[in-house]
């Protein structure tokens, strides 16, 4: 086992310096490493080998935390020279175009020296001409080692998996989930306050979490919330600000057993000054069409946010998140985005069973 | 020359186990190797260096058989570590989008450590704005080492070749041909029954081949049929089931010299119980538009197929091929698809003159 | 410092032979090297490390000349084995599709063993859904090491740069510039007549340069002209043939200080027999729409061109440039296109600070 002191040998200050976001709060991955006081647990991470990551339940609390620690190491260290994914092929099958998410995964694969088969726009695939997703899955088996899928329909992953023997990573399925976005979100939060990973968080360090949006029909918000439940010991209260009467839909059916207080409101102004973390998103899926967050929920400086509060957003944003927040220390969203490729590097290395190629997991 | 015994040294059982199709008949590439009793003929394969593969006549019977044997070796052995296409660039220029075929070629190139310049959708190229294909060909010369082309127009390859000094591989041109699909098809058939490659096939081992579709306007069917002529000594009879009175069009003008009986019918029911192999496809090109196979030719379990018959399909499929056949041993189409990247790996290595990088061709 | 004699050690005749254009004038890169009588100046090229190349002023006359000499070396030598861009990631973000330019950059990156994140068609990116270019720039920071951008709007680069910490290479922005095309153009001219790089060009070796088109609204023409000013000592006269009364627009406000005579005319016939070099293009941007060059300016054999004159065109072409010129020695445009990837290889190696990986710059 690598201990905390020897782990710091792998931190390359020039790598960290190079890779920060241009504006907003800067997150230091070594804070997360120092708090852990040990290397990521190799035995926990090894369990992810060959596993599909489709829903939040596919990654446990413990696995989430170890993945974030591994991602912090990858953010602090240039691993390209170790070619962790050498010889591995990943298909990025985006049946719904998303340049941000596709390039994030592709960058992660290429930084690790894996290779990419890219389907940037599913509207030009055989499925557009009537081929079933089950047949597409069967086809993928002989082409690659892992498939990253984004699809506008919630049921698409299940159909694709019918014929697929490879692990799938869900990069967003309709009004379903976006589980790696949630891992990215919590990676940012754990770098911000590493004690959120502890079981015994002091009462005055627990956070009041605010969500502006509707978990029931916003998949990134839903995935963030489902992952938040894992960190209940660090949460004092959750407030959901939504124009919907029942913003949860089917999410969190047993909200009363969460271990923290839950509040629902349709006004953001009174709530904002009480929040430690504000999570928001722009797009909701209503039936078959997309719907933008209501105007009354726009966030901007002077809106009552506490100076030490942080704002998260999975991006892309529209009008709901003012660019005037970009230069403030409440802007956690750029650091959140900047960490995405490291979290995905960690996940891909684990699922593709190449952890032993990383020097910091096996060195003495 | 590597003999059959030493050849088996290169078979890696864990590689074969990993790479089979999920359902249907499983094909073992070593059967083909054992039947050959020798290594692929290097001198025959070397002839393919620098050659364009546009029509069926661009690959001879002997070259087809040796390519299939090389592909079987590549299916049984992980060659990535030998980097056969290191430093080679391949353009996949799909002026007609086809994710299945494009990814098949790209996977083959990447598995051999070559690099890809991808044109996934020709509707966004300069030709859409009025540039001639001859000028596109001239442009490609300095970009890459080989060009894989799919185009909706039959004459496109000839125009592209005007300015092109690189070898072209035709991945489907209008109502023309799809020669690598035919190689893929026969690779599956030779793994199924390796004696089909022999000149002296016992009368009771010759096959009755059925084609449901119209060779005259279905390019995959046409290419399969043109390649089948090379295997005439193994064919007892060919039956073409089509709603067209003259399903051959210009294909096989001298059908009476084929060396096997040819039958044309527009009813599939009476014929099915007599067939050893059924080849079908879904799409025909009629003038400028695509046309689906008629409903009366749908294939499904209980339709009269013999238990030991096999069904082939180049995929993608529509309604004509029931998914209920997927779980049956008559399903050869998934194994056929699974073999595609290996056949293309063999072809690319030969055309790009990198055979000497493969350990099994040069070892003693 | 490498001297001219030892430099010739790096010239691989078989590499040069392989890489010429199929038709038209053939350009020999060693002519440029022999004229220079020395290796490219490493200290000059090193200045380009980390620099964005958005406008013509981002590359000086001296840097242009040294880049062309480096490109000549790369054209004469197979550098792939030195992996100059190993571990580097380049985003090709084409918000306006252009297969020719995109593949040219991607080929350059891949030949040097860099990796590509490709956005072939910006109409499927987040910006199409309303994301700002500043946010796209912020996103790119953590994905790659350099961004190549084509955009239909002139102001796009400035907006993208707001959030971007990586160097940008402008691959064409609206009616703005296309600075690497101009480098490609002058790379061809310097291979054609290396003394154009000299300060003291004999009067009878100075060239009469003709431009058929409108620098004010044709970005490739504009960039070529702006770069031409650097080579004023080698230019006797410039004639612009245009249907516009003021073809320069805002370009060259101080045309009277250029150091060579400038003539404007709307008739090409009288001028053609006097020209040494004819530069033309097909497309002008007028407001928001594209406009083709007028019919009266079509160039074809027998149109009065001198036998030793050369025709340049950034391609793609339409009707304005007859294919009948392709087989003539006046066709410099195919050689111009063939050199594009080498010039871009040189530029990418310099901007990404990997010059020391090239054997010919550091060998003794």
C-alpha cells in the first residue's frame, strides 16, 4: 500500500499549474489526496473492471470516493507516458449530438493512449434508417472494448445492451440518468471540501444544498441528487427550487429516509442566502421536447448568494446562469468542468482493467 | 515456410474466446487453419501491395482464399503488439453515411495501430458545395496512404481515381459493388465449411446456395454472387428468389458457363427446405431511390429452413430477417459480421505492404 | 548549427519521390534548402511556441521564411519515427464544415504522432443550441493542447479566445483571414523561386503578381496579399482584377507605401500576358452569403497566360479555373495543395514547442 507521504511523490506541481480553469474558484487536487492520507484502494477500484455504468446504483459510495481520489492523482500527474489504455478501443456513440460530453470522453481516452471510434451524430447511423439498437450492440462487440452512449431515448441503453457483450458507459439517456456527470460533480465538491467524504462531519461543516431545477425531468440534476444521497452524513438540508409542484417525480421515493431535511419551494430569493452549494441546470425534458428553466430562476451576482457559497452547473448554460458570476469565487462550475476529463480517465482505467499500469497504485 | 503445426503456436485460445458473436452459430477460425495445413502463401498475398480493390476482379480466387486464411490467423491472435500499420494513415471517405461499414474499417485500422482521417458524412464535404471528385482525389494524395470510399453513385470511384495516386478500397458504390463485403461473406463460409475452398469437393458436400434478393440492383448481393463464381467447384446449385423477372441484370452474362445449375423463382416457400445457405439483403437501389425487399420474402423460424442450413445477411436488416432466428444455429449472420474486422485487417495489411510485420507469416 | 551540407544528409529521395502531386508543376523542396545554405533558424522558430496564429501579423516575415524552410525539410524527410507531437492533443473545431482544410490539419497532426479531437460539423455542437463561444473556449482548456478553428463569423475567434488558455490556429473566420493558407501559398512560391525570400532580388527576377478576385471580401485572397507585403523586395507590380471598384476594402490602407506598383482593373484579358503569378479564388463573402467569382474571369489554357507563368488557387475550385490547365506546367495549384500538410506540420511543431524532437534542427 502506498501511504500518503509516498503518494505526494507523484504530485507534479507543473502539471497542476497548467491545468486549472481560467476563471472562478481554483480547485487543488492535492487537498483531496492529503485529506485521504492514503492511496486510493486498489481492491475497491478493481471491482469496476468490466462493469457497465448505466445508473447511479452501478457505482457505490465507496467506489465513488476512491474514483475521485484516483482522479485527483491523475489530475496531479501526467500519466500519458505510462500508456494506460494502450491497445484499447472505445466507441463514443452519440445518437444525440453533444460536443461537450463526447470530447470530454474522447480526450480522456486519448490522454491515456487509447483509441476512439467516433459516432458524433447518430442521425447519420443505420438506426436512422431503421436498424434496431440491439443489432447495433451486436455489431459493436467486434469493433471495440467499451462503448460510451448518449441517446435521446431513456430506454435506448436497455435495447442496446441486448446484443452487447462490452461494458457500456451511459453518457445521458433521455430523461434517464447521466451517472458520470454526477461523479464529475462530486469530484469537484470533494476537492472543494474533502471532509464531505467523511462519515462524521461536524454539524457546522455540513452543507445546505440547493437545487434550482427539477430532478424529475432533468437528468443531470437527477443524477447529482441520487449521488448526493451517498453523502448524506455531510448534508444538513436539501432545498429544491422548482416551478413544479412535485419536482422529484419518481426520484427519491423514500425521501423521508434520507437522513437530512428536504424542502421544496418555488421561490429562489428567500432561499439563496442560506445555501452553501447551488446546483442548477438549464434543460428539462418534457415528453419529447426540451424546456428551458424559467426566467425567474436566473442566478447572478447580487442575487443574495453568500460570499463563501459555490455554484455548480453541468453546462452548457443559457440565460439562467449569468456570465457575471464567472469571475467570482462562487464560480465552481468552471473548475467542475475542468475536472471532468480526470474523473473520466479514472473511470475508464478502472472499467477497462488497466489500473496496474498507473505508477501511483502499484509503487511501494 | 511455416507449417501447420508451427502455425498453431500462434493461436491464442483466450483471444478466440473473447471475440465471438453473442448469439447464433459460433465460428472457430482454427478450423480453417487446420484444414489448410499450412501458413497463408506470402507470395500470393504480397501481390496485393498497393492494389486498389474496386471490383470483384481485383481479388482472385487464390488471393481470396489466402486472405481468409490470414484473417483467420488474425482472429486467433492478438497482433496489436506488432503495430502492423504503425505510421500509416487511412482516409475513410463516406460520401454516403454508413456507421456499420465505416466503423468496421476504422476498427481494423486502429487495431493494427494505423491512424484514421474520418469523413463520416460526405454531405458536409466540398463536393456538396460543387468540388469535383477528381479534385478530392488529388487532395487525398498528400493526406494519407490509402482511401476507403463509400459513395451513393456508381461512377464516383472512377472519377475519384482520376487524381488519386493512392490505393482505393471500395466500401460500396451506388448500384455497383461492395467487394470487401463479399470477402467477409466468404470468410464466414470458409470458417463454416473449410472444404469449400477445395477444387475437389465431394458431391454430397457441395452446397445448394439460395439468394433472396436481386443481384442486379443490390450491390452486396451482386458482390457475393460474383465472388461465389470463384467457388463453383463447391456449389451444386444456385437458386435466386426475386420478384423481378430478370434478377441478374448485367451480372453473370455467361451464367450458362458457371459450372453449376442456376434456377430463378419468385416464390421462396418451395425452395427454402432445399437450401444449405440462404443469402439475403434488405435494400435495392432502383434508379436513384432505395427499395426494401418485398414482404413475402421475410425469413423466420419455421419457414421451412433445414436445421443444418445457415442464413447470411450483410446487415443492417429490417423486417425481412426475423430476430427470432438470432438464437438459432441457422444464424450465421452475426458470426459473419463478427469476422468482418479480421478480414479487413488482413486486406489492409496486404494492400499497405506490411505483411512482414505479422509474426506468423515470417516466423520459421 | 547545422550547415547546408550536413542538412542534405536528412534529405530522403524516396520520400520526395513519393509525395509529389499527380499533375502540373512539380516542386522540389531541396531547392529551397540549397538556396538557404543553412538549417532553419531554431531561435526564430522557437519564438512561435505557445503563440496563437489568428492574423497575418502573428507571423513575421522572418518566421514565415524559417517555417517554409522547416516545412521543406519535413517534406524531404520522414519524421514520423521521431514522434514529434507524441502526447499532444489538437482539437479541430470546424463550426463551418471544410473537409479539405480539416483533413489537412488532421493529417499533419497524425503524421507527427499527435492525437485529434475532431468536430467536423459545428452545426451539431452546443453553440447550435445556444452555448456561447466563450464557454466553448473554457471547455477546450482541459481537453487539449491546441485548437484549430474554422468559423463562418469573423468575430468568432475573439469570442472563443475569451475563455481559452490554449493557442488557437485560425483556419478561416468569416470574411476575416486564413493565415495558414497564406503560409501554404508562400511555401509553394518559395519552392518555385527560392530567391523570392531574398532582400536583394535582381530587377529582372522580380515578379508581376496578379490577383483575380477581391481581397476585401475573399479571406484566402486577403491573407495571401497581406503576406505578399512581406515579400515586397521580390515584387515588381501587383495587378488586382476585380468587378468591384474598390477591391481592397479595408485591406492595405497604406497601399502607397508597399514598395511596388499597384494596379486595379476589371478586365483580365489585357493583363494576363504580363503576369508571372496569377492567384485566384472562387468564393467571396458578401454580407452573410457566399458569392462566386464572375464568369468573365474564368482561366483556361489559351487565355493569354505566359508559358512560364504559374497559377495558384487555394481550392476548392468551381468553374473559374479550367481543369484543362491541370496537365500544364502553369498548374502550381496542385503542388501548392500538396505542400499544405508539410507547412502545417512545421507550424504545429513550432507552436506546440516540439522542435527539439526533429533530428535536423538539433543534430550537429
